[in-house]
C-alpha cells in the first residue's frame, strides 16, 4: 500500500470516527434534556384559572366593599388636601400620597385572600399528587384543570 493510500485511509477512518462521536454526543445530549417519561395515564401538571379562583373567594365581596369605602375616604382626603394647597406641585404630591395610602390599604385587605387562594391550590395539588401547578393562560396543551377543586376547597374553609 502506498503512503498516499495509507494517509487517505487514515483520514477517512478519522472522519468516520469523528462523525460517529459527534452523532453519539448529540444523541446523548437530547436524551439527557428530554423529560422523564411519566407512567401511562399519569398527569402531574395541574392548571388553574387564578382569576376565577379569586372571584369565587368567599371573602372577596366584603374586601371589595371595604376597599370601595376606603377609596371614597381617601378621595375626599385628597381633595381636601389639594384644596388647602396653592402650589400645583404640592397639590399633586398630596393626591399622590393619598393614592399610595389607598394602595397600601388594598394590599393589606387583599393579602389574606391571595394567601388563602394559594394555600387552597397547594392543598388540592397535594391531594391530587400534582408536582406542578401553572396558570392555565400559560399552558397550551395538557395538564389537569383543578380550578373547581380549589374553589370547593376555599368554600369549605369558610
């Protein structure tokens, strides 16, 4: 065998080995990044409509009424504070301060309701053996809708 043929053969073998190595490496990466197969019929992802859950919270109507009363009060306070000021910048500051107070009141009133909703989702997820719960508006396909179960869980607590 001539030296030229030997070099050509060695080069061909090297390219084949390199090609197989790259293919095997790519296949290994794909296998490692693929999700583990779930048992047939098992669905470990729950989905919820957070808006529907919130709107069905037993305490939401009362919280909204309280918030409406506080908003009227803060609006009246803002008008009174603005009327006392002659400088437009200070008027704007007074109104902004009342808006901030209203936002803080809203946060205080709504925090327990949000907490209740989250806790109910957790309880249903544990009961249904779900490993992940997503908002249904971010899911295109799949998952088990547990919204009604969560609403029932909330109503049992009250």
